C-alpha cells in the first residue's frame, strides 16, 4: 500500500491538475453574460500556460503513485493543447513572406506611469523608421512629443493622450470614436493613401480588460460594427488586452472576418520576452496581409513589448 503521505500528495496534485486543465481547456467555452464569465475572461488568454501547468502536475500525480489518473490527466492536457493549437492555426493567418511590404506600422503601449521615459521611448520608436506609428497610453511620451512631430509630418493631437497616431503622409481622413464611457479616446481611424493611389484603413485600439465584462462586451460589439463599415483593406492594431485564442478575440474575429497572426509574438509582460502573452496584436482584413513582424522596445521601461509589422496591400 502507498504511504498515506504519498497518497495525499498524489491526490492533491491530481486535484490541482484537473483544476488547471479546466481553466486551460474550458475558460474559452464560457460565453458572455454568465456568472463565470468574468473569471473565464481572466483565464482564457493564459490557456497555454494553464495547460502546461496541468501537464506538469499530472506528471507529478503519476510519479506520486496515481499512475493511471496521472496518465489520463497528461493525455487530456496534451489533447487540449493540441486542440488549442489547431484552432489557432485554422483561424490565424501565416505571414505573406513572398510579398514585399507597402508600408510598415509600429505599435507600442508606452505604459503611462510618468513622462520620465519619454526620450527613451522616442529613441526606440524613431530607430525603427516605421511609416505609421501608433502609441497607446501616450501620456508617457508627452515631454518628447515635439520630437515625434519633427519626424512625422502628421501627428494627432494628444486628446487625453490615450492613442496617438503619427504618419509620414497626412491621411485624407482621420477620426476618433468613443467605445466606452469609462476610458474615452481609445479608438482612432486613419484612412491612408499610398503614392500609387491605393488606400488603407488603419484602426488603432486600446480595449478595456475583458473581465470588465459589460464594458468589454459592448466595446467589442461597437468595434465589430466599425470594422464592418470599412470598404477597403484594413489593418487593426493595438492593445486588445486578450490573446488571439481567447473567447473575446475569437468572437471578434469570427464576427468580422479579420485575421490574427498564426504565430503572434508575445508582448506582455515585457519581462517574459517571447513567452509573454500576445495581447498587443495586428489583424488584417479585406485583402491586407502581414509580410513580417518583429518586437521592439527593450529598455523603454514599458511593461509591453512593441510590434512592428510590414503590410502588403492587394
């Protein structure tokens, strides 16, 4: 007979493995408007981490003596991870590496705790040389905003300094809309025109955290309605506060047909590097494609890594 302490340890590990497996595999299936939706929205962007932890705990369960239960939990976690990966491959779009970019777009959540990092942030942004720059939580760059204006002929006003857009060419049209009353000025659209006459809509967003469920659900519905209005190629870029495999982002992309990257780079927290959660994303619609993507921003002091994407138009 196994030692009582070993049996207790195995039972505890099995219970923890089952709980983390439920979080990793089940959170994305909890629909909006339920009693569990807030908890589920906290969990589903971390699904790969929950499933990895469930696997480790299941292996511990097996090593502690409950071999069949541990093996069953390992198998369930591996199957759940496989399903998650398959869904991401199915809905995500691969890079169009065979196409040359028509322009490059940069996004950074600058993390507006103070303006002491403004010059460091601008150094990193200007070093990338992107055609279009989008900065969320832009209060952090206000002391160096003149440097951005010197480098880019078109720079939006700092209305609340939630989202600032800069472009090397002035857009024929630019507008802002309020997606929620608590955090206004977090959505902006620039209609850009290339020298050859082709045009592109750039939709910049900083969405509310998805566990503020009533605000977040309403915000995504308005965003989907806005995206449906565009009659040309679209790049939707920003801090969505949710990973592409999460329920909020799946609902948004299913409703609009916009495609996330198949292999999005990790962006938050910045300290996690490539293992971070890809909550800062670039999506494309109506024929626009991403030719390449990379992260930047080490040393800026932001808790997000920035992204730079090459965009090809049809």
